[in-house]
C-alpha cells in the first residue's frame, strides 16, 4: 500500500504513525508525545518504547534566558557606542533642569505636580489600570502640601501608587532595601489581590502556582515571552541587585562580591561606582524586571526604581519629565527590545545590553521633549492668572477654570459644569455665559443643543 509523505520527509516511517503533522512539529515523534519540550529535557524521542535513530532526532531547544547565562549578572555594553548619545542626553538634562529651576517656586511646584500626576497615571495605564486623574492630583497635592483648591477624596489603590512614587522620588538618597520594596508592593495591592487573584504581598513570590512567566495570547494559545528565575533564587538575586544599586562608594559591597557587577575587559562595563547614573537607571530597570521578584506589580516598581536612579543623577527630588508616559507611548518597542535582551538575541553576546541601553537613552530623550508640553501648560496657567487674577470670579468659576487649565478631558458643556461644580444646570449656564461675555471662555464652533466651551488659544512656550 502506498503512503503519502512530504517531499522532504524520509521515505520510511512506522506503519502506525499518523500521516499528518503540524507544520512546526518535529518530523518524527510518537503520536502522543508533546510537541514542545523543555530545553534541558533529555535529547531523546521515543516511538513504541524504543529510541529513534539519532540522525533523525530534531527536538525543540529553547535558548537559555539572560539570567541563566554564565556570568549573570555581569552585564556588558559598548561604552564607545553609547558615549555620544549619553553626552548629548546629559547636556539636555542639565538644560531642562536649569530652565525649570528658574521658573520660581509657584510655577516650579505646579510643574512638579503635573509631571507626577502624569507619571502615576501612565505607569498604571501601561499595566492596563486607569486611575482617576483628579484623585491622583488631589492625593499628590495633599502629600506635597500644595493648595489646589477643593481636593477630591482618593481611592486606596490611587493612594498606594502615589505613596510608592513619592517615596521613590522624594527620598531618592535613602538606601533601597528589601523592606522598602515590600512596602511599595503592599501599597500597590492593599487588598492582597490582583483583580480576582490572591497574591503574596510584601514578600517575594514563591512560585506555588508554577514558574513566573510573561505570556500573551488567548487561553490555550499562549506565547511565553520570558520566564523569570525560580523562586529559590530570589533571595540571592535580590541581595546582589540591592547591593549593586546602593553601591555609591563601594564597588563590591560586603556580602555580595560573588554577584556584584565586576568590571570585565574594556570597552564593556565598569565598576558600579563609575557607571554614569543615567546608565545605572537603565540597568536597574532591566535587572529588576528580569528578576521579576513579585507575583505582580514588577513593571511599576521597576519604573519607580528607574525614576529613583534618575533623581539621583540630578541630585533633585523635583520631577519635570515623565519616563513612564514616554514608555507607554512606545510600549510596543519597549516590550520588543526588553524581550530580545532577556533572550540574549541582541548584541555581541548574551550578556551584552548595549541595544537596551541605547533604546533607554533614546526614550529618555523623547521624554525630555514631552516636558515641553508640561512647561507650556504651566506657563499658560501662570499667564492666565496674571492677566485675570484680580477679576471678580465666584468659587465655581475659579475651580472650573483651573480644571480647564490643567487639561480638561473631553468637551466642557453646561451639564458637565453642573455635575462637577455641584450646582443646577441653570446656574452652570449663567456661570459659563458670564465667562464667555468677559472673554475667559469661547464657544466651540460646533454649537447645537449641547454647546461646548474652551479656553481661548494661548501662545506656546519656547522649546526645551
């Protein structure tokens, strides 16, 4: 009897072997053998209890991740390739900080408040969690001691993210410790749950439900992008990371010499003391998110650690740009370069992180570009009140004008005014028409039954 076979399939096969196979399935396997095997499973494929001929064994072998490579965590990078981008970035960073510091206390505080609000909102949005902007702003203003009018009460999940971000940036010089990280994690998940799933909070993960993997795709068709180190390695891994991150004066902290980032042959890597603080922020982000020590929240904490390192690089707790906002805009590129770096698919060798650091520096530079929008909004608000501060306005009008100046989402209508200002629609309409008549607001061209209103156009600030 004749059998069908693929053109590149060996002519012989077992009489009871299925004729069909999946396009990416090894050519010879027993019909009930799993298609995918772990990379370190014995390199043998059996049929009817007997091993196949060795020359036909073609198992799927997963390359080890970066944390499984020999030499981890002694990451390396091409110093010469990053020298010019780093120098240009540090120059821009200095100019931006100098310009913001020259604004004066009220404007500077407003810029910090807007930046931190954006940072908290965006770092949560990256993880698919949308927080209320007014709650975030009110929570930040209250903790920073700023007067922004009526403060909206904040939910506990909002307070948790705000607490973590402020602790990371306002206390940037304090050592990063295990207990501090546990506190951040507990604040992100005050109920001990991530959605409907109960997780370990304020403690390293234990892998009780299986290995920590980053997956995507529908159930049954998941794709594994990354698998983190096993739970029994976490104490050792995190001791090495924390010792390195806090090594401001000692390149080889006590108790971590076996795991510290020692200097390999130039031009790759240097002692922790000599690493540029901006590069250290990028390395810290990559290292922490690779270890993935918690059941959930690792991305948010990694970004907080990067912000903490950037604050150290500037010697200032004031934040004038949002790295998280820029990462969210470039989320696709972020996950792509992160996955390839963790798989060792980039660079001269598996521990070469030059591509990751180049992307991090570029993303940070684009975050500086985003600071122009913050500066424009702050200056616009300042000029507006300089021109109209002495005008007779009621409390509702002042609150709503500030909301518009802070970036009101959507169209402002009389019904929205009534809801936000807690007044009747007739009162809201009188307030709006009074402001239109005096030039504070303008009616949008659309018109119709539900007219909307906005602030008159104002000139933009000079570029950063």
